């Protein structure tokens, strides 16, 4: 069989063309769906609000997201510093957990926690 005949046979067989693309069929992630039901769709909306803590005004952007089926919040303060908040069952409030969370004033962290919790209700 000549080389050209072999190429023709391969091209005529369905699915053997290297340029032929097959769509991947993916199943929906059931965990994300159940987590969304658990936390509600309203909790997954970006929100902007202002806070004044100890006489200092802050503009806050709150972006909820799921991490291992746990609701967390990406908080951007004054358009610059970014922090991640999650529920801390030991102290009974949301708190910052990222590396530079120690730079947040305690009053600001508490005010953010109260505001975020009020949005969950």
C-alpha cells in the first residue's frame, strides 16, 4: 500500500483526523450547586459600601466567593488593600485571615464583620 493510500484510509475514519476537535462533555459540579443553595444567591453578589470607624472613612468592596464550600469574602478597602474574611467559630464573627490582616485596626475588622453578617441575613 502506498503512503498516500494509508493517509486516505486514516482520513476517512471518523475521529482519526488530528485537526478534528471533539467537545468535552463535563458534568456540572454538584458541590458548587449545593453550596450555592446553602448560602443563597444573594450572598454571592459584589457589594460596595462605606464605613466610618473611629472617625476614619473607608470605602469597601465586598466580593463573596466559595472556598471548599465555605463562604468567604474578598474585601478591598479604599481601592487598595485586599483582605479575605471567613467565619471564625471560636470568636463568633467573620475575621480577616490573610497574611497582612494584622494591619487592620480591631475596630475596623469588627465593623466589617458586623456589616458582612447583616448582609447574610
